[in-house]
C-alpha cells in the first residue's frame, strides 16, 4: 500500500542552527503535502504545506521543498529556537481519495539552548 | 474558522466496556471526517474515513465491529470503541476536511483512552 517514509527519527541541533527533515512518498498521484508540529499530548498543528504544482514554499523561518520526480519533500527550519522542539510529521494525500492523509513516522526535534 | 472539537479529552474505562468519542465541526459542515489512532511515540495511523450519511470506510487491519463509526450529521462523527481492552488504550484524534477545497485537515484536540 501507499506509505510515507520520514528521516531522521530524532534530530538534535544547537539553537540558531538549521534543521532539515526529509520524507519520501510512494503514491505518484499524491498532490498535497502538509507538515505538522505536535507537542506532547496535543493535536497536530499545521506549520506549512505544499501542493504538487509548486516546488518550494517559504514562511518566515520555515520552508518546504518538493521534488515530484523523486517523490520526496523536505522541511527546512532556519535559526532554530528552543520552542521549535517538538515532534514533526510529514504527510501526503493518497491519490484522489478525498483528502485522506498518510503520515510519516515522525521526527523528534530537540533544540538545545 | 474551521474549528474541530473532540470530547472527551480523556477517559478511563474498565476492560469489556464501550466508550464513545465525539468529533464535532463547530463552524463548518464536514461531510468527511477521518479517525486516527496514535500510540505513544508513534505516528498517526489512519483508522477509517467517516462519510456523512453513509457507512465508514475502514483501513486494512481495523476491525469495523470493534470501532463503530457513525456520521449522522454534517457536524458530528462518533467513534465507539466496543468491548475495550487494555491494548486499545491510545490517543484517538479526529480530523475533518475544511470548508474550502484547500486539502487542509483540521484536527480535534484528541481523546486519551485508558482501558484498565
């Protein structure tokens, strides 16, 4: 079946450094790729998303790139801050199945002051 | 806008009992909702797609007779965990497709189920 692979599972960076999280997807019909930040016991929060007709999107310190040919997309966080520490999930829609999202395994990001 | 509320936020029950979790779209109509389950330190696993006025579609490996889903109105979907066992203890999260066709999903707060 369709799946989304996410790496790394844990990432530790120094405050001010950049963090990069990568995902690959299997369904070539996927057309929407959101990224979520989840704090312990809370709901996932959408931080940025990208559609298949766009290669890159940026929102302040956060950017996402998409390579449709290779079927991978990445999250880039620059100038990391301790409050960026959380678990981050990538996701991809499954073909044309009405918005159904499959999530990656998650990356636990730790930003050390 | 596009607020999804889930209730209860946490529940403890005895093994063998049933538990109902509600997911409501507060300021929009949601014809489609999704139910996810998340075990500690794991990802969100899609359980089923809930469609208003029709039967839910379950993902492979999810028992439809154990996880009953009802989407009787455009603002409410319910998940009932029947004959709960300790291994059903998990964080259950619902989400709904928003009012605009952006693809974005809006998540409920989640419900922490503990089965003793």
